[in-house]
C-alpha cells in the first residue's frame, strides 16, 4: 500500500504519529533508568519516586521497606513494603528474609517461620537465608532442620565455621550429631571441631568427634589430626594415642610410607617433611643450630637431615621424637651420622629419656671432628612404668660449637629376649 505525501494533512499526521512513537519509545526505555536512579537515593522521596515510576518492580518496594525498617525504624511501614515486594515476586528470597526479621522484632514467631520457609523455598542455596533459618530452628530446638542448613552454609562460606561450631555446641552439646549432621565431611572441619571442644575443656567430645572422623573414611591430611593425638599424649593416654595414630594411618596414606616394619622411629630417613607432632619428628628453632633437609648428601634413600652448628651455646638443637614403647623391654637404637669439622668441648650426642619421668635411658657416643658415614647406637632397657620415650640430639651447652653434621637411617627396634 502506498501513501501519498503530497497532501499537507497527510504529512502532518504521519509526523505526529512518528513523534508519538518516538516519545513512547524514549519514555519506555528511560523510565527504568530514572526509577533506578531514584531507587539509589537514600531518602524517602526519591525511593517513593522509584516506586511511582515502576510500581510493579519488587526491588523498589523492597528498598523502601529497608529504608523504613533500618533508617526510620518503622516496622509497620517496612512490613507493608516487604509484603508488596513478595506479592509482586514470590521468588524474591531477600524480601521474605527481611519480612521474617520484622516478625522476629515483633515476637510473631509463627509468621517469622512462614516467611523463612518461603525464603528457603525461593532460594534454598542462599547462605545468608540458610544461616538465619538455622539460628531460628536451633533456638526452637529443631536440630533436624537446623543442622543441614548449617552444613549448606559451611560448604559455601568457611568463614562461618567458628560461629557455627559455637552456635551448635551451645544449642545441643551433642558432639556426634554436630559432627555427623552439621559439618561437611572434611578433615578441615573435623579438625576445627576437635580444636573447639578441647578449648572448651570437653575431652570426651573430642573423642566422639575423632570417632566420627575415622568412621567417615575420608582422605586426611595427617597434620590436621596432630592436635588430637598430641592432646592424648599430653594427658598420658599413650595407649589411646597409639590407637589413634594407627587409625589415622588408614586415612593418611603418607603415614604408612613414613614407617618401616619393626622400626619404631617414624620418618627415620627424613624422606618426608617433618610433621611437627604426634609420633613423628618435632622441631623448635633454637639459636644453637640451623636444620634443613639435604637431598645432595645422604646415606640411603634420597635425603638426610643436615645440621649446621652456628657457634652459639645451648644444650638442645630443637629436634625430637616421641616414641611409644613397652615397659621393662630392651631396645636397640641406631643412627648413621656424618660430621664435618665439629669443634666444641661439649659435642652433640643422641639421648633417649623416659618422657614421663625424665630419667635418662641411653646416651650415644659423641659426634665430633670430621667423619664419614658412621653408626652411633646401643642397647637400653625401659623402666617398669615407661610407656613413652623421647629421642633428642643434645650436648653440654656451656661451650660454643661450630661445624656440621648429617643424620640418616635412624632406627629403634625391640630386642628379642
């Protein structure tokens, strides 16, 4: 169809129609922008202007509700705006979430729960909503509802771990249920829970969490478990500590690799990094010596421990290992050592003490001068009550010392009668 433009009336009509269409297009596209700019304001008139421009936009009503609640402290107005927001968008989780807060302020817990249920249904993976709901259900004693929500929060926000542990523990003091239901199945979370209950002086709860951890069968970083084993050792529960160490070796594969059949010293060749606790090497830095793993000089395997004596006085280089033993039993200790220009009156030697009484059980020959790989060792017998011994490298600390040593292939074996 062709329209004639020769007549003036037709021209004016078409121009008017085009102008109207253009104005409508501009208004339709600029209006949301104007509403958004108004909504960004921090006073009631600008927020109300946003609502007037886009009355069907749930977000504008929600923002006006937050202004009413937090700035004007008017829960009645806030409720009206929140309810309007969720009526426009029933899937708006934050609208339900803040509406629940208004009901909590009023003490209307039935309406609060209904709003929370709607928020969870709208956005079940929202950690903020889940955390609020978990607090609500724990306060009502509904742990079956709360614990899965706590677990969901922790999967997405590990920063909530300590508050979550405190919240759950205060609510129930049920270590097994918390570990099984509220915590993600992870060595980090089990370790943190054990730390928490030990700080709360609840050792029985730590035992329970350890049981859940071991039952889980998950791969475990051995370092994360040392806190519990060191706790047992500190309480002289050596049998329990040995059992826990054995259980840990089933989940921490590198523990098995650190041990040799019949050798009670763990990681005796320093082929693995020092763990720093349990029944493995411990090291505390001292001014007497500098220690490092050396992959260029070794007796067997591919590494040894290098010790540089830097000239200070002192009687302990800071390296030790706790070893579980049997009472009234003979053991043979052996270590391969290499030395280079060790000069001192008080030269280093290996010492084994009863960890509980401090009684000396064994002293090796000194490490002195410059020697090729040489064995140092001997036989000793534990006391009638000895269950744990401490192996250290010590010296008479009254004189200065210089030089270096390498140690490798340390063993402690039971001597058959």
